[in-house]
């Protein structure tokens, strides 16, 4: 009898420890949230003896939008990786890029109170290739230019889909290949013969994603930067809108619109728009 009671007690203790370990593992896993989509878009137009006019063309693009976030106790760590590449081929013309981006946003936060966190952020962005023109070497290539921003600040985070990070002391580094031809003796703000440019200023990053209608989501990504050391009134702007209209689990129509203002790169607004029917794979 004593042996039976002892055995039952031993089994009960084993189950208690196993349940506790399982709960701890489950809690640890639940601290991380991750997810993303792989998108493939393709468009084609063909014209042959078409009186109204038109030029045959084909274009395609692939993209990854991936989030990896951590939230436990007083700590928050949000990461977003965006990678996209697209090409367009118009009849009798060279292949041209229609999209080329590689970006990583990371914000680490320590709870301050309410929705506020003490934060440290990092933003890195560049592109994969040059302009693909076989006759000339384009003004951009991998890691030229590359932009790196980092600094302390305050994060207001209501949810994973609504947050704003304010960093009043942000260091910014611009890297280029100094062997490339420099237009107007400057290359994305980097002086001729040099490969880096250092800036110090204030940065604001905001993220808001919501559902417009059933199966239609809208993602807004905003980055602002002001350089204290030179023309602080000229605020750099990078704003992206991603609208996804879901047809079913694997097919959707998407619209991406991006506008950039950076007077070191171009005296005016840069805009990019991509729309198409795509195949999506969630992971």
C-alpha cells in the first residue's frame, strides 16, 4: 500500500513538474510573435499590329515583408524586414528595375509607464543591384548608397499595429562607393573622394496597420529625419502605403505607393507605385 501511495505521489510530482515546464515553455514561446508574406507579382501586355498603338512589355516582382516581435514583462523588441526586387522589359529596350529595396527596422523598448517605453532604434536600408543597364554603370549598387540610423528615444506603443518612436539624438551614416561617378561633385550628400557622410539629428518612425474593409488591409510606414548639422528645416521623408486586397489564402491584389524626399539625393519628391495580382505565401 505504501509502495502504491509512493508511486502515485511520484507520478503526480512528475506530472506537476512536466506541466510547469510545459507552461514555462509555452509562456516563453508566446513572448515571440512572428509572421510575414512572400509575394510574387507579374504583369504582361502584348501588342501585334494593334492600330490604336501600344508596346509589348512584361514585368515581375518578388517581395518579403516579415515581422519578428518580442514582448514580455517590461521588454519589447520589434523587428521588420522588407526586401523587394522587380524588373520590367519593354520591347526593344534594356531590362530596367521597377523595385529594389532591402530594409531592416529594429526598436528595443523598456517599459516606462502606460504605453510608453524607453527605446533604442536601428534602421538600415540599401538596394541589391545597379540599374541593370548593360551600357552604363548606374548611380546605385549594393551597399552604395547604404543608410544607417541609430539612437535612443521614446517609444509609444499601443499595439503591434500602432506605434510611434521618437529619437531626438539620432546618428546617421551614409555609405557609398567612392569609385563611382559623382554627379555635381556630390553623391547622396557624400563629398567627392570620400565614402561616408555623418549626420546627427532627430528621427521619428511611425507604423499603423488597420483593416479598411473585410479582406482589405492598409499598412502605413513613416520615417522622418532632420539633420541638426546642416539645413535642419529640410526634413527627409520616407512614407510607404501597402494595401492588400485578399482574394483567398494565396491570391491577392496589392498596391504599394512610396514617396521619398531627400535633398541630398534629389531636389524633389521621388515616387514609386506598384500594383498587380500576386501569389502570397505566409510564413
